[in-house]
């Protein structure tokens, strides 16, 4: 069977397995791959007909379309690709360099970030030597902190483990991480003398994705984003983001694991405080003494553990917290020409050569003041205006994604588009207006005339197609500091009060993004427990 194929022989499934993994996103698949490689019998159960979740690449509008942005960063530093030998299953990465470009809606300068810190600083110096000097001061402080965070987030968290890694780094960066976790992005980056247009770019690529404005306490950790990219780089899998979960699925199967798609899970079965399997939506049951849920932790803890005595306190705490609404949308279009933006065309060729102008993601940001205003507007059900865009043309770097002929694939992520939009999302002119706004940064008529086909995914679409309640993609709250302090231990240590029931996925440490570390960490916890099969 291919990576997206289901299991056709229910009667041939094992009567029981050592582990059931619920959800075949890249974290669930990574967890399953490590467990299967360690000799555990593993069954992965996925509600959709294909694996990959939000890291998928799907057929739509006559093209191969990434469900989310196609840039991968942290997975490149995690070691997972090499440890699981995913190259043997067809995974190959293309380097993205420059790693990103940032522009504004006004006359702000363009920022080009290269993997090389010196090349980045040289480009900034062409705009303003004082900004280049400020960026160098920022990197002097941020790089040690980013190295420490990278080391901590690549391993199973505990207070002892985090302290040990900090000691091995001679505590370099520890004070910075703890300090920035309490401050705002505006405060942190402003303290180095970085201008508002760089703060805006940092927010759009970081805290805005988390749902925070640049003035929010705790958003200061988003200041590590620039430094982290310099350390790790940015890559894209050949064939689209979905090549990663496809390789992970092939690895699971190669080590004896079974993948079952098109099989929604309705709940976990618990007996005497122990997990004993899962119940499918169609009434069938699968038995295992260990169950890993790579889904929304709130749905598991509130819906599935309702009435389970062992989890009563945890259930009550989560049930008392209100659900969170999704706030991201994505528009994809097949276009007959790559969009030309005035701010990009104005960058000198010796700063940004022509072949590199369309390969990275372009962040298009409102000013920090406008982003602060947009926070309140989002809570009132309004779309950020000016919008926050993450624009890329994946087919410019990866010809395998070209829809055919002279066409290209355009991808536009739009931040802070609320689930509960007044009047709803049925009116297609709302999404089409984003293309008009994008066109206003270049030749509006040329962009709109180039659109051959298009589609949009809004928060209600993600709820319907990806079983994401209210369209919200959960992410681990609080980052490294929350993990250090053991806040919400079910998310940072992956265990629940139900013996044998574990959590993984973007809602657990280290958080959202194409990473896989949560899946690997959860597998490590399970293997370390050496719990015998019941």
C-alpha cells in the first residue's frame, strides 16, 4: 500500500497490538515509527482517507497543494530525518536561501534574511547602517539563547534534563530565555534599537502565528525566530510538505506497523484506570494496553475522559477552560505568472539576485501598532486590516509542483481570520479580496488576470476536513519555560492520569510547526516505561 492507502482487511488486523496511535499527522507517525522500530506492534488509526494532517500535500485545483506553509525548519535540526533514515523512503529537501523576505504595506524597507548572518547584515547596512549594527547586537544575545532552546526542545523535557542541558551550554542564553519569556516582542527587539518594520516581520513569522500581538507578555520569545533560522536554515521537501509524512508512514510500515485510514475514533476505552484500547465511530474496537492520541488534547481530555474517575480532576480543569477559535486561512491559486511586487523589484540585484526573488516565503506585515489594534479586532470577529500575509510560490523552487505548462502554484496564508466571522465565510468575495490586496502591491490587473483556478481554506473548513474543533490548530502553550516549570504536565510530559494513555502532537511540548519532536519524545517516554503488555 502507498503512504496514503487505508487497510482493506479488517479481519486480518491483529486482535490486539502493543500500541494504538490515534491520528496520522507527522507527530503521530513519528511516534509510531520510533515505537515500531523498537519492536512494538503498532496500529495507527486516522480519520481522514490519507495521512499527514496539516503537513499534507493534496490534489486540488489541478495542482499539488500544501495544506499549510511548505517551509520546514525545526525538523531539519531534530535529527529525526537521519535517525529514521527517511531519505531511504524518498524524502529529499531543497534548501531555501534566502530563507525569507519581509515587506510592509507602506514604504518600509524590504528585509532579506539569508542563512549567512554576514550576508544578512550587509544587506541591512545598504538600507541603514544603524539597523545593521542593531541586528548584530541582537544576534550576539539571541544566538546563544537559540542554541540552548534548540538543545532543550530536541529532547524529552524534565526539570532535571533541561537544567542538565543548560549546564552543558554553561548556562549561556538561559537568562535570556527566562527574561524574554516574560517580556513582549516590542520590548525585546526595541531594546536593541531594531526598527518597527523588523519587529513587524518578527511578529508575523512568530507571535502572530501563535495568536499574539507584539505587545503581549510572553511574545518576547518570538524574538528568537530570526536567530533560530540562522542556526538551522529552511528547507522544503521535494514534492511538497506531504513528502515528510509519506516517508514517515513508509517507515512505520517497513518496521511492521499497520496504518488504518478512513476510521474516525470515537473514544478511548478505560478499565480500572488503565487504557485498554479505542472505540471507532462505527462501533468497532481495537485493543492495546498503550494508546497515544496525536489529536487535539482538549477533545481527548474533555470528551473522551468524561466520567473516567482516574482523570476526574484533569477533566474538570480542561472542561472549565473555554475552547479556542481558529484564526488562520489559506488561499491557493494556479496562476499563469509569478506575482511581481514593487518592494521586491526595488531590491538591488547584488542584495537579492533575480533567481532568488520568488523562492522564499514573503511576509507582508502591518505595522506593530496596526498588529496591536488587530488583536482586539480579531476577538471581535474581524479580519486583520491591513492583512498579515505569508506568500510563497512553491513551484518556483520545486518544479515538481508546477501545475503544467507555464503555470505556477501561489500559496497565501492569511493570519487572524476568525472562525466566528460576522456573516460567515460563504461569500467568496471575502477571500478573493485578499488577492486584490496582494495585487495592490504590484500590478493588480496582472495578478487577477493570471488566476486560472483557486480555492480557500478558512477555520470552518479546517474544522470540517481535519477534525479541528472550531478550526483551531492547538499549540503547546508557554514554550520552554512552561516545560521547565511543569505547567500542564500532561502536555509537557505526555502522560495522563490514565495508565497507558499518552498525548502527543502540536498541542504538546515543544509545540506547533513541522517538527516531529513531540512524537519522538512521547515514544521515548513509552519505551522508558517498559510497561508489559496487559
